[in-house]
């Protein structure tokens, strides 16, 4: 399989980490949708990353769909998503909030840096959404002792840590770590894991 996209994208990074944890071999092509957009679009008409090219040439797009696909390649008991309720829906909620934060971080960056006159309303709305969701996630994490959200590493743990790093690096000063002690501890623990150190790239602003 071939994974397309740079690891400074939280969406690409979380897929690569899952692939590595599953022991599924893949090639990595760190194409940028800005400087190498035509290469991406030749495989994915949406011109978005991550894009996963399968061995038969078929393409899976969007991190959620990719993770759903690769989950199906491993035994149920080893999947990074809890299979039993209520843990399954709880993990999905955390994943949704985390990817939402990452998505708002991307939207905020584009608004601030790609528009000649950013919308104050939209900027403040994105900042408010990011802060409100992080507050909810911090409270949720504070109520769950241990190294991982659900007792073992899951897609939820990965999604939160990847989103936190991306937004922190793309928007220095936006996140006040003092306000989110549980998330700070969680993300520090995740970033210390060998797989997070291997699958890593500092944020590079689109050019």
C-alpha cells in the first residue's frame, strides 16, 4: 500500500501510526496538496490527503474511511477501536471531537494566511470551537486514569495527540496548556511512544 500526504497533517499521521501499530507494510509519499497537488488529484479527485493506494490500485480516501478499511484487515481483538459498547461509541465520540479540532485548525490557518482579509467572525468562531472542544476532551480525559483513554491504545488516543500537536504548531499561542492539564499529560505520553517519534514531522506552512 502507498500512503500519500505529509506527517504534519494530523489526519495523515494518525493513519500512518495505525498502519505501523498493525504491522501493515506501506510506502510513504509525502506529497503536498499545494506544491504537488496534480499528483494527488491524479489518484484522488478531491485532491486531499491522506489518500491510500491499495495493492490492486484502488484508492481509499479520507482518514476515517482509511482507518475503517485497515481495521478490517486485522483480527477484531487487535483493532484500535473498541468493539463492545459503550466503549465503541465513546471512542468514536472522542475521535470525532479530536478530528473536529484538527479540521478547525486547518480552516483557521487557511482563513488567516490564504485570505487577503480574514473574517474576524470566522476566525473567532474557529478559535471558540477549538477551545470548547478541548475543554470537553480535557474533562473527559481527567476522568479516565491510566496511560490510555480506554485502558489500551486506540484510535481515540492517537487522534487527540495528533490534533493537539498540529493545532499547537500551526497556531502558536492559541492553546493555553495550563487550561488543559489532562490533555497535556496525555499528549506528552503519546508523543514519547516510539511510533509517534518515528511517524513525525514538524508543521510546514503551505507555500
